[in-house]
């Protein structure tokens, strides 16, 4: 009826308080995911592994976000189609950053221009510059929750 409050999800508008609540909820989940990922630093990278002793890139992001109650698809390419696309200029800790033309590699944005990722077989999980493979290697970013 006219004059009655509307459901923000129904008309697409949100109050400032609802936007802040949403950001706070994301930050909380992202903090859990990032804390988990950082705790894996130094573990071996093994293709197809999703923990707990070793990880591949998407296995690490899947396991990290699972600790925050968010279910992600298994592969980096599938994860690249999950969640909300984020401009690279608006990255927040916890966002997934994808690399290479095929989005075949993923890392968890940690803030300050760094990601936590499992670089590849024979390496270990590490935190390093988002530009580890050069700026041209960055494909896209997604916010999973």
C-alpha cells in the first residue's frame, strides 16, 4: 500500500544502516577466511589438494571461505563465476583475485596490495604482492559472500 515501508530487497534500495550492516557482515566473514588462509602459510602446494595438509590455489580459497560458512565451487574457473564482481580499484580483504586469461589461478586478497595463495606444485602457501605475476596477469576479482 502507498505510504507503507518497502522491503529494501524488493525495490533494490538500501538504507545507509543496512549497507553498513552488510559491509560489517562481509568484513567479519572475510576476516575469518583470511585468518584461516594465513594460518596455512608454509604448507605445501599440491595440485588437487584442499587441505588440511596441503592445498592448491582454489582448494585454499574454498577451505578458507568454508570456515566462514560460505560454500565455493572447487576450481578457480568455477569460483570466478561465483559471487559479485568487484572492480580491482575496490578490493577488500577476503575478495578473490583471479589470474591469467583463463582465470585458472586464484588468491585471497589480504589488503595492502597482497594476496594469500598457493602458487603451484613445489611451492608453499604464501602471502605476496598481488602483482607477483605482473599486472597483466590479473584477470578479475569477486566478492564471494
